[in-house]
């Protein structure tokens, strides 16, 4: 769905789900995601599920890449014994078909960390969210909007982040890694270099990415980021990491 939104400028996007009960307590889920976006040519379709295939030739600076999303989806679908098929025509659109057999299980009681019970008093924090994906932006707005004493600004890439840092004062940066124009690695390198000033160079940065590889985690820490977490974003985990980073910067957070 994220790629459908990202690569579709006009027309429509549809999501269909069917569930068929089968023997041995199995439910077969059939997903279809369709869009009328830019489509994928035959050559790129051969490697569309490879790690960080970017379709670089004509659309990188406008759209960015598809990152690890489809690679992770394919891996997870196959782990559950399912299949994923892509059909696409350049400049016409794309259809993704996922067939997933899942076994019914009894629901276990969910254990939730209640961050609202923390009675400690916190100071306001202004957060800069650097994220190019529109759906991820919506998620971050929803999560951060639920925290009291947290204000935030959302920008689309590393260059916009650098511009925003010159215009306003931020206490924390949530940085995506794979973005068009300027990625999170390059933006962080510039921030940590002190080129924008000593105060900006010391702002805590948390990497938020779909890339769960250990070498990526180590790379962002070596680059000077303070912490790292993977998508989809867990609200309570994000709050904990924001607290830790902000405490080190002598700023505390609280939830509503």
C-alpha cells in the first residue's frame, strides 16, 4: 500500500481482501493491491523483490526507492507458506497478489506498557520528523500527536531537514534513512560535522527505518546517531527512546 500511494499521482488505489475457511483450521487470505501509478517495466520486474531495488533511471529524485519493503514482504509471505505475485505495465499501473494460508489460534491476553501512569513532570520538546513516505508521515503525526508537551514538524527529505534546522529550534530528530534528494545518512553527517553550528550538531537523532540489518544499526551509530528503531513504529518503544535521548539532552517528555 505504501508503494501504491508513493508512486500513484492520479487515478485510484484499491485494496481487496478475501478469506476462505479451509480444513484443518486454516484460513486462506487473498490480498490484491492495485494502483494506476507509474508502473514497472519488464526489466525492473525481474529484480523488484531484491534488496533496495530503486528503479533509479527516471524516478529516483522524485519518488525515492522502494527500499526493503517488498523484499521483507516476500520473505515474510514465504515464511508463512504463501505466495506473492506482481503484475505491472509501465505508465499503466501495478497489481500485487498475495495468497497467505494461516492457522486459527486462540488469542492471548495482550500485555501493554502503560506510559500514562508515569506521573513525572516533563518539559516541552520540539521534534523534527524526516520521512518521505506519506503513510509513514501520517503514522508519525498520529503517534506524536498523542504525546502532550510534544510539538513536531514533518519534512520530506534530508535537504528539507537541514533547511528546517536553520529556521527553528528542535530538541530531537527522527530520521528516516532512504529518501530522495538527500538521504538520512548524508543529512546526519552534515549535522554532526558542525557545519550548521554547535547546538544543532548536538541534537539527538533517532534513526527510524525499515532496514533491520545489524550492519545498518551499527552504521547509524558510527555515523553519530543516538539510537535506532525499525518500522512499523511501536508507540511505547518510540516514547522510551525519545525519553532516553532527550534526558541526555536535559529535556524530558511526557504523554497525555
